[in-house]
């Protein structure tokens, strides 16, 4: 089937720590991959995306590389800030004539000063 | 503000009542999506419009759920005979014309439904 699996949270880090949030997907074909972020009290917004294998999406110090061989799109940041505290959603775009995007369940990140 | 807007932001209703939610996408975005999100879960796809055409509705949760986008601009999601299990956040998102698989979605703030 088509699904997205994210590591469970919450992930709790101290400021300036290294962040990894794992995401793997299943799909027929080669979907585009996305990370969306939801800050407290706000709607989901795009953080970064990659549309083909080996592409690296980056934004606000976050990065994720589209790994076809491991069907993964792990999110990383070298030094997190308190303001990065939010819920992060990995998403897979439609493939094979479908119109249906799929989202992971979200990973909550809490960054302490 | 030219983002996606949803109305109402909160709705409390009694079991068995009908509710209707509205979504106004970013102007000129021809793609529109509805999702349901429950606590601790990601958005769950419900239906998709391209302009006024509803191209995917197989994931609407039951025949109590229906959606329209009559003029290809705003959209409505209706739930008839609400049940307590319908309590959730209902999200709307829009995308500009382009590749359906590659486009970024722009989300509204959601409508939180509580069924008593």
C-alpha cells in the first residue's frame, strides 16, 4: 500500500542539539516528498520538499534527502532552537494517476533552552 | 491576508445535526483538498477538486459526508446526521495549477468540530 511512517514523539532536545526525525514511505512509482511543520496555534505549512531521487530539500537550516534505495526522507537540523518547537509531518505526494497525498502521524519536537 | 481561510473555526453541535464548513482557497489556486485530522494523527485525505470537478471522493468517510465547489472557487464540506466519532479538525488546503504530485499545499487554520 501507500503509506508514510514517522518516528514517534515527542522528541525532546536541548537548544543547539542535533535533530533527526525519521520518515519512510511506501509507494508505487516515485512520489514527491514533503515535510510540513505546524507551529502551536497555526496551520500546517511547507518546510521543504524534494521531487526526485537524490534531491535535497532545505529551508531554515533543516534538510532532507530523497533516498530511493531506502525509501526514506529523514529530516535533519544541525542546531535546533527553542523556536523550532512544533509538530513535523512527513508527506508523500500522489503517484500513478492518483490524486491522494499521504501524511505521517506527525512528530512533536520540544526544544528546551 | 491572502491565505486559505476556513469558516467557522469552531463548531459545537449535537449528535444527529447537520453541519457545513466553508473553505476559501488562495485566489487562482485551482486545486482544493479536504482532510480530517484527529488528535495525534496526520491529515487524513477526504476529497479533491480541480476547479469545480470533484476528481477524487472515494475517501469520504461515509455517505453522510459530501463536498461541493460549484464555481471552482470556495468549497463546502457537509456532514449529515453527525455522530460523536465525527469530532475532529477538518482541514482545507489549496494548490496552484501545476504538477499534482509535486505541488505544495497551502493549508487553512482548520475547523474544529465537536459533536456532543
